C-alpha cells in the first residue's frame, strides 16, 4: 500500500465531518459520567455493531462492515447486572440490551403478541415472564441513569463519538473500562476524494481507491484514556494466527487485554490474552450442557473481565 494512503489519527478528524449530534453526545455523556461518578459506580464504554463507509457525500451507496451487535448487546446486559453503568455506543438499528431478545431471525416483534375478541393486545403467555423481566431491567437502567445509548451509522460518526466519549470517561482513570466490540471498517474514502452526488452506473465500471483507517487504539490508550482498563477484540478464521496477532496488538498499543475468538466458534469459546507476556491464553468455553440450555458465553466473559478490572483498580491504587 502506498504511503499516501496512510492517514495520521489526528489528521482524520480535520479531514472528515463530525456527526451533527456530536455536541449532544458530549453533553449527555458528561452528565451521565458525573451522575454515576457521584455515587462511585464504575462505568464501561461498550462499542457494538458495524460501521458504514459512504461512497458519496450525498450518500446513496456505502460499504458496510456487517455486525448484528450481538456480543456488545449481551455484554452490556451482564455489565449492568455486575453493577456497572454502561455507555452503549452502538450502530443505529443494531441489537440493543434487553431489546435484542425480541428482534431475532426466527421471530418478528409482532410474533410475541396476540389479540382477543375485543381487540385488546397482550403478550403471549410463553413470553410474559421473560418480557416483563426485560422491560423492568431496561426501564430501571434508563430511569436510574445507568444506561446511555448513543448511536452511529458511518465510520466518521463512530470515530468522532469514540474520541469525545473516551476523553470524558478517561478522566475517571482506572475506574473506567473500555470494551471495544464494534466491527470497525479497515478502509475508507476521504471526504475530498468522494463523489459529491450519486455515482452514475451509466459511467461504466467502478474502481475504488480507499485509504487505510488510522489505528485509533493507540491514541485511545496513550492519550485519550491512558490510565483506564481497555479490552479490544481479535477475530480470525485461522486459529494458528490468533494468539500471535492478539499479542502483537497488546505489544503495539499497550492496553490490558484482548478477547480473541474464531469466526465459527465465537459463541461457544473465546480466549482472554493479557498484556503480561507470561500467562497462557485463558480459555472460556461453554459446556455442551450449557449450550443445550442456551447459556450465553458473555455471562462468563463479563464475570472474568470484572475480576480483571477490579485487580487493575487495586494495582493502580497501590502505585499511589
């Protein structure tokens, strides 16, 4: 790849347009952090879902980094149940905590309801208990200001929001946790190289020249939140590369942990790799009995992340 396709992280923000609601996100995030910090509640930023890369400034066509946001949404639920408050930065219309159970490939939203002869609507009996619990948990999290859910669509939306939220949350130091589960695009088209209007098919073949997205994990760890606990993800299709690439990421960026997983088994087994060059990857897996009972591996992942974060907080205290 030619050198002129590499862009410095900070230059990205001067060359691209922030989302229109960025000032609202900054204000709401600041209020959310202040409210929870006042009560000593730990806060985690969970990023979730995929980013789009527009091909035109007046966007009709785009390249999408597909992700339903399943891991992020489920993980956010278990962070809440573990006593954390959650900033859930997610792709608009992707899966959300608690809501995600009622937007499945098998069942549409209306499949959960029925009507009687008078036209009154009710939840079908087999779903009433779980839906009542989820509605209660969701409403309580919102009312108690323990869940804030800003959204993004494009890569630019995501990166501007990530930077501003991280700078605010990073002020909490070790009590802040970053769980970076979003599927972020690797390539994009800079604004000044994009077509202003819809690309016309009458012009024939389309050739795209895309720049590499800067590696924002480095400024996040080194500058935006240098004293916080940061977890990134590594997804591979070749298991022989998984640990090596995870350790290279830890060495390059200096964060605390990588959750490594394979594309086809990610719902049943993951490995947590720590930035210590000593411990072997820690495998977390579901037993066959747990799989049969539809147990969610994110429950085990978050239990372990909470333990690691607490150890990190204590180690930071001992340095003071």
